[in-house]
């Protein structure tokens, strides 16, 4: 089991210096990764202050040397794949190959897409996500890419530098379980980041839910390394909470404050938990 800290890209964490401080504290306390959200406005009525996730992660990369860094999650459908590929590759080079790329549809769709005149049809966005992911994987090789797809075009372009990690950084796919479609997508890549119902961010799943998810994904892919990322709020001694989830097949515990609470957006409670160290099993 590996352990990460999960923070939004708004509130106190909109400041790159704060995210760098979080990353340093996590590295010193023995955590394995720091992941940030990738939102533009989230719920636009809240009028929060946001930081660009790639700028935040750049600050974290410059301040650390060991921990993994990435987004949970980036909505590929509202990004230009060529620009996103460049950002991820640049961070992977800067960090010495420490990037994990988390992807999904993102949301809330009306605020994050519709407010900017973007399509809001989930089926279309899923098509863009799948086509975009395939393009990203090709761009990260540094080899010339020609692509004539339904949503994206590329004509003999090579994006250099390639990522340090070969053939590419790990790609984790998020989605709500028990919805099967996002987990089938995840099975084609390197990891799954399931949420177990609306409002479940910050709430640990049950052992039975994780077992069901793991069994489903195993039925969708061939043997090979694959990450199952679950999370919630844990005490330092988390044997009774995290232990059963590890036994059920989870491979990462992602420490998350409960969504919609002030603790989720404030540095002090996050730092206090970081300094206690990863869950002790």
C-alpha cells in the first residue's frame, strides 16, 4: 500500500507556495504522493480563488525530490491534447519522472464546461476523453504523430521533449462506481480512482465495495500491474480502516478531507494530518 495527500486547487491551495509547503511536509513525513484537483471554477456560484494545477505541481516538483505528483483528476475533454501533453511532459522532465496523470470527465459539467460555451453532452465528452487519452500517449513518446479523429487532428507533429517515464507516465482513470463504463476505461490504462457515489469524496468505501470493483476490473483486463486508489479521512493508526481495504485489493490510500467542508480548503488541518505520517498498519 502507498499513501498520498489529496488537495483541491482552490482555497488556501490556490497558492503555489502553499502547495510546495504541503509537498515538502509530505515528503519529509514519509508520504508517497501529492495530488491536486484540476478545476476552473468548480461550483461557479462559490466564487473561489483557484490556482492552475500545473503551476501548483511545478512548485511542488521544484521543492521535492521523491514523492509522486499529479492531478486527480484532469478533464481531458476540456483541454487541447497537444497543450496538455506538453504540460505533463514538461513536469515529468522537471520532476525526474515523478508524474502520475489522473483523468476523467470532470465536473460539475454545467459549470466547468457549459459556462464557457463548451458541450455538456456526457457521451460526447466521453468520446473526447478516450480520443484525447490515446493522443496523449502518442504525443508523450516524442515520435511524429498523424491523427485524423472525430474530435482532434494532428499532421506529422512530434512534441519534444518526450516524457522521462517510458513509454509514458502512469494514467489513472476516475469515475463513479458502480458505473461500469469509466471502470472499463480504467482497465485499459494503469489504475482506477473510483468514487462510491455523489458526495463520497473524503468518505472511505466499504471493503465489500472495493472487492466488487477489483473483481470487475480484473475481468476487464489481462494480468499486469494495476493500481486501485481509494481514500478518505484516516487517523494515524488506521489498521481497522485501511487494512481491510488493502486486503480487498486497494493499492493506494489517498488522504482526502470531506468535500464541502472548510477543512478541505484550509492548510492547517491538512498539515496536521500530514505531519502525523501515513496510516500505520
